[in-house]
């Protein structure tokens, strides 16, 4: 057998095995979205994404990082809950994976000023005037005081709205 014929046969065998291995990686329903197709969302914000049709189940790797909810028509709302990365897997009724994507939750996009008082941190949103902003990682006392103020304001507004309707 000539060297050239042997080389051709080896290439053919490698090609066939590569194609067979590649076919095993493709889900039965078609091609899944690449894993490196990143969905970037800011913490405390939501993003609308169109997912493949026929989704029956959505699995989120870490729901403390992102919340994902399926809406009619394959629209998905992704809300950034905490900093970091997680994944979302979409499956059809048979359990076939239609998509597996990474969700990267990043910091706020607005102009944030961070003040450190020793180890305690405070965040302010400065557009155009600086106002308190609750951000993950802020000091416990600052976080609680800001949330208490927001809760009081919300309760007062709801009470005033109820009185105005009577």
C-alpha cells in the first residue's frame, strides 16, 4: 500500500469519526445556542430576551444572581439580582435542551458614587444631584436606614392615595 493511499484512508477515518462525534453533540431538535452567547444585565434592572419557541422548562443555575421568567411568545424577562455569573437552560417538553446561555450580572450603569467610612460602604446615585442608592455590598446600617426610609415613603404614599379615592 502506498504512503499516499494510507494517508488518504487515515484522513477519511478521522473525518468520519469527527462528524460522528459532532452529531452526538447536537440535540435532537436542532442546534442549541452556543454557551458563550452571553446575556449581560445590570443588577436591579431587567432585560427582555427572545428565547426559542416551544420552551416548557427554564432552569436558572443561581437564582440569587438572576431571576428569569417566561412570558407568552417566548419572551423572557431576566432581572439582575446579585453580582456574578450564572446560566439559564431552556428545555422543551421532552427534556431536550433548546438553549444554554450564561447570564452576567454587572454593576449599575448610572453614575454611582461610593463612599467608604472605614469598612462601611455607602452608595449614591448622582444624576444630577446625589441621592441615596441601595446597592449590594453597602454597609448594613446604611442599607437598613435607606430601605426603612423607602418603606415609610411608600406606606405614606399608599395611605395618601387611599384617602384621595374616598
